[in-house]
């Protein structure tokens, strides 16, 4: 079954996602921004599997999510208050992030 995003909304400082298989995810804004997969932030490994994270400077606005856009039915493009919006968070990537934080939530 193809994974689809059933619902997305902001709750406090978290992005709450519900998937077509009824799995729910609550991802904190700061966590999401630090995991930004765009080239500038270097969030995902390159084709050789190397992860070289450049120095990224954040401000308070960097961790404020102002909105998002669904892209091609496979990703979310998140818009941050500091103007950054080049990160495409694929559904697969969001699911992996969710697994990374699983257990931390109550
Ligand atoms: Zn980025």
C-alpha cells in the first residue's frame, strides 16, 4: 500500500501528522528544522553515504514553522519564519524521523 499523508496540523510547537496506515507522528519544530534535508542544511547523506553537515546558523525564527505545502503527493515543503523553505521532507524521510524520536514521547 502506498503511504499517504492523511492529515497534518500544527499543535503547539509540533507538527502532528497522521498517515494512511493510522500511524501518528508528533515532530517538534526545532527537531524538524535541524533535520532539514535541503542541500544548504545538508540533512541527508550524499549518494556515497557521506554526511557532511555544513555550519548552519539558526535564529529564533528558524524554529518557527509558518506553513507547508504538499509536493507531488510524496513530500512536504516546510516554510519557516526565517524565510527558509528549500527543504523537501519526503514522506519516507518523515517516517524515519518519527522512528528516531519514538520512545521520547509520553
Ligand atoms: Zn534547509
